[in-house]
């Protein structure tokens, strides 16, 4: 056995990677080394699978996309047994994560994978094609690149293969209705992408906006998920913008309150209570618009019946009562003498945590009461405005009033 044969034997055994369709490995073809997929025997034995693979391959050759990888089918009288991939040093996403798990923590890695796949799937849906499975074994990357690539598309095989056979090792990344033998659609791909994002965050803490997106995307029933890729992307961006706005407002109020605190601390002591003019209030309280910066009142809509109005009124009453109780508790911890006299770093960290808690409560209680996000946001804003004013009016000397020797005296 010569040196090239030794290398070929080594590559075909020790360096095989598991993929959705079969084993990926490097093989010498016509004097050149190429990456090929050795199709699983259980798939090759099916004539229907072979025909579906050919249709899939023909369609892919006509689809121009950065995420679409091309392949050449190899076969004999018994059918297709191998797929030769386009040139390049290729590996599965699963192999990349296994070799360098820290890559998920790299700046924009998860965002980049999500955005690229969401745009790609959106274009597929416009042509009536669905991916259905986005397991790490079914996604490819070139070494040195983070761009996700796909080779085959699940919708071509729905009538040709038992999903339990095709997705044997990747069932958790496939929507329940697809595994049950039903036809997949946009919502099935929403589920698949949500499961992939959830998998990528397994080694780290998932951010609030991704948690909310994944929760809805991976709902058991298709009707409870995002209905399109565009809706899924917009929901993520909306939550992200809300969080950014909230953090900016929290930072602004911290700076403002610290400035007032420093000013008061440097005032001379007096024998009587000395009232100091509070720092000018910003145009709006930092927590007044913490819910949704894009929130607007709806215009003309379908007329409501008396029964609808009664239901809406009851839902609002329930939401107001429950949310007011929790908002009072949370804001009491923010506008607290001891907390406001803490260091800037500690105060800001605590305020950010409480602000996120307000957002989460609004979303959960609004859904439980059957209110839309806009309606829940409007009511929650009114409640937070009212409670915030009450809390600010109750601040003692550590907030706005300078203590003197006779604090019990009345002005």
C-alpha cells in the first residue's frame, strides 16, 4: 500500500463525521481529494429515496444562495450510493462544535447563524420548499468560516421516507407534526430553527430576547408558533430593541440619581430640615416606556360586540389587579433609600434586574389574561407611571431631602 492509499484509508475510517444522510469523509476521486457523503444503507435500499434525492439535487443546482451547497450524485445499477460535495475543506456544524465548543461564545456567532438560516429558509418558503430538520449534523461549514451551509431539503423526502428512518438520530430537531407523518410547512421550519438556537445556547446563558423567541418557536402546536420566518425575525429584533432602550433608560436614571445624591451630600449641615430642589426630571421616567418602544395605539379596527367588550373589560381588570401588586413590590425595591444610597455599579445592576422582571411579568400576565401585547403594554405603563410617582414622593433624605439635626420638625 503506497502513501496515498494509506492516507485515503485513514481518512475513510478514522476521520468520518456523522451527517443526516450518511458519513462525511475525505476521499480520493480522479487523483484529487474531495469530501463525500457515504449514504446510509437504510436509505440507499429505498428506490423512492433515490428518486427524491435526484429531484432534490436537481432543484438545488438551480437555487443560487450563499447557504446552498452543491453536490454530485454517484451511483450504479443499484441506485445512488454517494454524494460528492463541492470543493473545499468541509465539516458538519456538529463536528465544529465538538472540536471548538467555545466558538458559540464568539461575538455574533449565534446571531450570524440564526440570521443566515432565517433568510435562507424564507427564500426556500417562497418556492414551496422546506428544510424541516436543522440538526447540527445536517448543517455544514467550511473550515475557517462560520457561514452555515445546507445540502438537502426535507420536503423532498416526506413522501419517500419514514421520518423515523430519515431523522433517526435528529428527531429532537424536527417538528412533532413532521415526525407524525404530516406535511411540514413554514411553521415546521420555525420549530427546527428554534431547536437549533436552543442547542447552540446549551453551553451558555440564553439572553431574554432569545428565550422569548425560542419559547414560542418551539411550541408543540403549529398554530402557537410564529407563522413565518419574517415574523420570527421581527419578534427577536423587537425584543432586542426593547431591551436596549430599557438599559439606556436605566443607565440615564442611575446617573441622574447619583448626581442628585452627590450634590446633596456636599451641602452643609443645617439645624433644621433643608429641602433641596430635586434635579430636573427627564422627559419621561426610565421605567415609563420599558415595555415596547414601538408600541402605538391601534387605529380603526373591527367593531366589538357587547360580549367582546365585557370580556375585554374583565381581562383588563384581572391584569390591572395582578400587575399593580407585583409592580408595586418591584418598584419599592428600586426606589428604596438603602438601594439608592448604594454605589452606582450596584444600583444599576439591581435596577436592570428589576426592570427585566417587569418586562417578563407584563408578557406573562398579559398572555394569561388574553390581552394583546399592545393592550398589556398600555395598561402596564399607566400602572408603572402611577406607582413611580408615588414612590418618588415618598423618598426620604437619602433621595432628595438633606437631613438636619431636627429631622422631626415640620417646615
